[in-house]
């Protein structure tokens, strides 16, 4: 009876471990899509409402459904208005490091998001929008790659968790 309970615990543990890896991959995709959505809103605020960058960021931060994005955009907006950092790039990068980086994103994801901070604020709105749209396209490509990766790996993680548990049980028995 004890061996059976131990076997069930081992298989359940390794299965959960495989499910956790699959969850991480799916969460990464979900967060990238949320960020892309927020950048599309930023583009709309700049294009239609003709707001300045700090105003548009504050508006998105107030209306965002996701806490980490809300905190991120409000942080960047407030620090731009207070001139806490020397420029938009440093403010954006500090915000990415503080609020976005540790939410199941990889280092390369964070670097792509940090590149958005190099938007030239001294140029007119059309140039800013062009730069922003270029970065949104890059983010879309990353999302497509992530979707392909998820299709390939999530089932493998889930299956490997179950199989690893069964192999361990067979070795121990």
C-alpha cells in the first residue's frame, strides 16, 4: 500500500512539473500578446488623440486591465514628467526591468521590449508612429515564433512529465 501511494505521488509530481513547464510557455505567449495590445493602444493614443508620450502612457496605465502593465505605464509616465531618469530610454528600460521582466518572459523578450524605449521622442508624431509600428511588427513575429514553439513543446512537456514519473516508479519498484 505504501509503494502504491509513493508511486502515485511520484507520477503526480512529475506530471505537475510537466504541466508547469507548459504553463510557463503559454503564459509567455499570453504576456507578449498583452504587451502588443498595449502598444497598439499607445499607437492609437498618439495617432488619434494627439497626446504627448507621457500623457498617452498615463492614459494606457489607467485603462489597462492587467496590473503589471498598468503599473509599468504609470511608472514610465510619472518618471518622464518628473525627469527622474535622463531620458525615455532609461525610464522605459527601468520600467521593463521592474515590472515586466519577471513575468515568464525570456531575456530576449525583455531586450525586444527594451528596444521600444529607443523611440525618438524629439521627432514628429508620424516618425514616432512609424518606429512604434516597426516594433509592433517585430513583436508579432516573436509571438508567431512562440506559438509555433508552444505547439511543438507543450505536449512534449506534458507527456515527458507522465513518462518520467512512470519510469521512476518502475526503477524504484
